[in-house]
């Protein structure tokens, strides 16, 4: 099986490359292939002829997106449309990652796949439009919505908290935004373990993936400090005390039960996966 991993320099792309190894895998970054350039994408597909395209490329700067809508949509929507069209024409199966930010956060129980999407900001809107573009192109594709991604690679909340914990005596973190942290390595392993099953599915399918459990950013930060043996105190604050350009959903837990009904879902509790990530980071 030949696999093309797009976004090799991001945290999810690096996790996929680590899980997949090098055999029959090609990987590209933005400088290698611009997914918003249809000619580049089609030529690469024609040359490499992959069976599976794993798109880890994304514009993820949630607050910056509010003032940089064009750049955000270029990657998260227009580029995804080109990938969907090109994969459909070449016969490759597209695996694409969306986000919990397509939901408004008004629920108090986990969001199911068919719940109404109603994003609060440009980032979520662009990711939802990317989903729609894949569906519209009738591609053979799997869209995986994920939440609160972190890893030992690139920039993310865990690495930010560790850096702050090493230099500060205390930090303040919002305590009224609830979600499910997701270790990117767990996500990559889940996809790779289920590749054969995903290829058998027809049309475009949406599934949810996260680690088990729901916490606030404050709870998450406290556990990071504890497991990393950092003495930094974490203070809980409401979202109104930490204003941001983009509004966040207050509750964005994803219901993954349906995913477990159709695929092999050996998912770990978020605290166990955080511990695993920190062990990989420090040892």
C-alpha cells in the first residue's frame, strides 16, 4: 500500500511518519507541494500513484484566522477541495482531519457525528467548509474530527505549559471550556491500524476520535504540571478573564461510541496518553 502524508513538518504529520516508518510512504511539506495548487497536486499524484492520501496539513492558528480569513480558507477549504477532486480522479482514498470547533459548544453531552455543526469562528467555519468540499466532490474519503491535539512535536498546549512551568511560579488557565485531549500518536496509530477497513468504506464518511474522558483546560494544565514534576501553580479563571480574538466552544467533547461500532477502537484514557507523551518527550 502506497501512502502520501501531507504536512510532514506538523505534529500530526510527524506522528504518522513515526508510526508508518519509511516503506512505501512519501511525505511532503508546504514547500514541496502546495495543496492549493491543483497542478502540483495532480502531478504529484500522477508521479507517485498512492493508494491513500493522509492530509495532515491545516491552518490551525485559531485567533489569527479571525483577521487572516483568506489564508485560513486557502488551506482548510480550497486546498482540501483540490485534494478531494484530485484523489477522486486518481482513485486514492483521502483521509482528512477536521475539528471539534465545527460545533458551537451549546451541548452538555458528547457531540455525535450527525449533530448540527455551527462553528463560532473563522477557523471552525473553514474546517466545516473543507468537510463540505470533500462531500461535494463525491470522493472516497474519511473525515476524522478530533479535539485538543497535542504531542511531543511542534507547538501545542502541553509543550506550552511545560515551558511556562519551568519559568514561572504560577499560571492562569481557563476552567470553563471542556473537551477531550487527544494524543496525536494515538490518533496516528488508530488510523494506521484501521487502514484496510477505511479503504473498504464507500463514499465519504465522518467519524470522531479522541482519548477518553472530559476535562477543562485548567484540569489538563494541572495534570501536565503534576506528571512533569513541575512546581508551577495553576490558577483557574473564567473565559471572560482571558479574552481572545476567536470565541471558543465551552463544551466540545466528541462522542466516539459510533466509531467503536465500525472500527477497531482501542482508545486510552487521556491521563494515560498524556503520561505516555511526557515519557516520550523526556526520556
